[in-house]
């Protein structure tokens, strides 16, 4: 089969996991860029669900990408590329969290200041100043509430409710049964309801955005580290 030509360039956005991995293994910078752009936000949110610190989460994501791209032979295709990457990030975040645990005297104090870079997102462009203020306050409350959950609960909330991963994918990433995922999510949601107003449901997708300049910065850092 003839390879891509100038007249028939590769449509990277249309490549499946196997196609992207194959090209990334050949040090194809565009394939690496497609992967990072596609999964940056999910991986950042996963790392933050454990570490609750933006800088730490970004470092873990970058380290996980480098580990993944330098060991693509470890991707057997038995799970999705997303699930494989999320598992690497989650394990790295847990390891880092354990190393930091002894230095933490009050975890909740560190949970408060994480989202300053994202407070520009106050709602739709036509929202009134009052609407924008209320939406920001509710988003901040949600973020703070998630940060008060234990690691087991915060991770399952972020993966299921923020990222929209399936029960099966979440169970695979966390290394637990689907029943455990369902139980943890149910208990976590009950805890959140005790903390927050009923309006919390519509705010999940506004929580912990990692796109635009943040996404591009992460992609650039990974490409530079890989010397692509």
C-alpha cells in the first residue's frame, strides 16, 4: 500500500489509537502532538484529583507522557490509549502524593489555592455580571468540595463525573471492580451533596479546565523534552 503523499497527507485527527501509537513510535511529532492535545485535559484532571495542586499535576502529566512515549512498546492495545495513559498518570500521581505526605501538615490548607489560572471562565459571553459572579462562586465551591474528599473518592468523581469515563474504564484505571467504582461514586456524591447546593450537577464540566494556552504549553513541553 503506498504511503502518504503531498496530495494525500495523513489525517492525524482521524487516526485510531493503534495508528497514532505506530506513528508516535517513529518519533512523528504530529502524532505526539495529536495524542497530547487529545488527552491533556483528562490527564491533568486525573493528576489533580490525587495531588490537588496545579504545578504538581502538570509535572506528573509531563513525566507520564515522557514515560509513555519512550515506552510505547508497553501499549498492547488491550485497553484504549486513553485508559493506558490515565493509568500511568494516576500511578505517578499516587507515588508523588505518597512522597509529599510526610511534609504535609494540613492537606486542606493546600487544597484551597489551585484554580487561579482558570477563574477567567465565568460563564457564557452574554451572562450578566451577577450571573458570572454566581457561576464563579459555585465553580470554586465545587472545586473546594472535591478537594475535601479522600483520594479514593476524589479520583472516582473526577474520572466519572468530570471526565465522563465509563464505569468499566474507571475500574480498569483504578484497579478495582466496577461495583467498587459504583459504591465509591455513590458515597462521594452523597458527601458532595452535603457540602454543596443542588446546582452542583451542571458545574462538573466547568471544573478544572485544561485547554487553550495550558494545553498548548503542555504539548510544547513534551515535544521539546522528546527533542521533536
